[in-house]
C-alpha cells in the first residue's frame, strides 16, 4: 500500500473565479472541493446542501479555515426543480455570476436487483443523474449568455465497473458520464466546458457510516495504490478541470485512480 501524499498547497488555479458546489456540507468530496476552491484563490463561493445545520457549520468552517469571507450557503434538494432554480438564481445574484459549477450531489445504497423496489431505484437516479441534469440545465442559459463557464460533474468508476448490489448507483453514474459527453458537445459552441471526475473509493465519515468496514477495506485494497483516495485528492482533479489548465478538454471523464483496478 502506498503512503498518503502530502497535502498540496493552492497554486491560484481559480484566482478571480466564482464557484458553486452542490452537496458540499459535511466531510465528503463536496466539502473538500469547496475548501480547495478557496485555497486555489476563488473570489467567491457558494455551497448547497439539504441539511440546514450542517450547511451553516460548513460555511463557518470554510470562512475560518480558508480566510475567504465570500462563502455563502443555500439549501437545495437537487431532486426538486423549484429548489434548483432558486439555488441558481441565488448563486447568480450573490456571486455576481457563476464561473464554475461542480455537480457533486449523489445518492447511493446497496441492494440486490431482485430485491430492489421501484422507489429506491428511482430515488437514486433522481438525485444522482436527474439532479445533475437539472443543475446543468438551469445553469447553462446563464453561462451561454456570458459565452463562458465550466461545469464539473462527479461520476464514479462504477459507471465502468460491475459490483454487486450497485445496479441503481452504477446506472446513475454511467448516465452522468453520458450526460457529460452529450451536454459538452452542445455547450462547446458557446465557449463552455463540461467534464467529469470518476472516483473509485474516497473515504470520508459518511461513507464509513453507510458501508461495512470489511467491504471498504476490500475495495480499497483492490485499488492501484492499495488504498482509498483522500477526498482532497479527488477535489484536486476537480480543480484542474475547473481551471484554465484544462482549456482544451470537454466531454471527458477522468478516472481518479485506475478505472479497472
């Protein structure tokens, strides 16, 4: 197993940019991306989540730990079109236009297909896939009007791999990959880039509570580096895709680790 690398300091990749991130309260990839965006010099940041208390705590923590005063929070359930529209309107107004949207919201679970009710299947697809579509659909008109903007989606290697009890989540993430490619082709003529990251396994508190320890250890042990990713390692790739360093990339899905490890 390889050792965890040293945390990488910011290099100003998002200097002067405004950033909107969904599902960014808590200890997962979304919060790590918000922290990295601030460290990379973004001028303003808005995070959204469905948990009011956790959202407020995350905003306070980001302000305190990064020194960025322009950190804002907005409640949003991406499964609700009215809330999506309200989030985009608030972000456009508060951030003086959104330069970067990171679609991080997703919902998982474990269930054998033969035991899966329609309600569970539809709930996972509604948040993970349709929620990403709703956010992209609502954001694009604003970016098209400015002839610029970047959208980064959070997919998963399960969009490529097969794993038991993950048919709903894998189908949703494969859909995010396809959505990324198709939306990117439509947006390119307007100067907008849309790409996705595809994490394998990134350990954080919520994942540790939602999956058995033995399963997580087995999955992490099968990765190329013999360990799970740190959430900030995934966020680093998001920052690259959000930055001008990836100016000629669109419709791409970047695996974080090895997609078939």
